[in-house]
C-alpha cells in the first residue's frame, strides 16, 4: 500500500497535513504503508501521465490519498479512468471521507458521483478564488493603486485544501462542531472563530445549496 501526497507549488505546507491524515487512517484500518510518494505539481497544469501517480497505477499499486482531489480536479474522464484502473487491480483509499473504492463497488454510481462531486466542488471554489484575485488585481491596476494584498482581502487558508471534505460534511448535515472535531482528528487545528470566518469568506456558512448549484452550472 502506497501513501500518495500531491501538493501544488503554492500549497507545499499542506503535504504534512495530508501525511498525518493518511497515517491516522492507516492506523485505524490496520494498514501497513510500504512506501510514500510525494510530488509538488499542479493537477490543472499537468497530465496524469506526467505525474508519479501514473507510474503507481502502471505498477498496479494500491493507494491511499487524503482525498480524491489528490488524483485530479478538472478532467472528468481522466479522474474516472484513474479510479477505474486502480479499482481493477487493487484498492483506492480516501482518508478524509473514510472511503474504499475497489472492484466490488467501483460501479456503484452513488459512490463514484459523490467522490467526483467532491473533486469538482473543490475545483470550482479554487477557480472562484483565482477569478476574484485576478479581478481585484486588474481593478486596482486600472486605478493606479498597488496590487498587493489589501486590508480585508481574502487570503489562502490551510482550510482551502479541505474544501471538498468540508462540503461533503455539510452535505451530510453534519454540525460545524462535528466538522471541527473531524478536522482536528485529521491534524488540522483551527479555532471555531477562524473556521466560521473561513466559511463566511468562502460563502459557505449558510449557502451550501447555492454553492452546490453553482458547481453544476459553471
């Protein structure tokens, strides 16, 4: 069983939180991790065949990841193909959602649609953040103002990499207190006030349904 970690160049600090989540999951399930593979690449800027993940699939290794977005975010067929390949010979474990995908359930539409939905919810939120940042930069540049981060501007948070997990918990009607406990179990320490602020900043505090609708209309 291989522990696979992928972080984009701008999110390198998240590698350790992924590792801790995978370790905790493996310990709970009594799984022995034989090796770790970590790479610092953006899934949106590379093809699957260009990543180390491809060689793991080719060598038919069962894999544990923190969540499905580590395999990819934007390319549906590539993501479905990777899931199908891994399930055809072994198992894909998703630590955050405590999910196992293998030959017995890979054709279960509910499971596959759920994990892919998590991936694209995360992708949409990442795209929205990027668009907001670019729009703000262009607006300030047009006014001849400095383009650095301004007071009150949204900044990247360690919670951003867990957007898919948080959305999945909200969709399952989990309380925010329970989500905080689950995050803590995965090694993500954040105060209640900071978590609530993050939800407000990302438009997720009371807009779960609206956000999910956006995910399928953009």
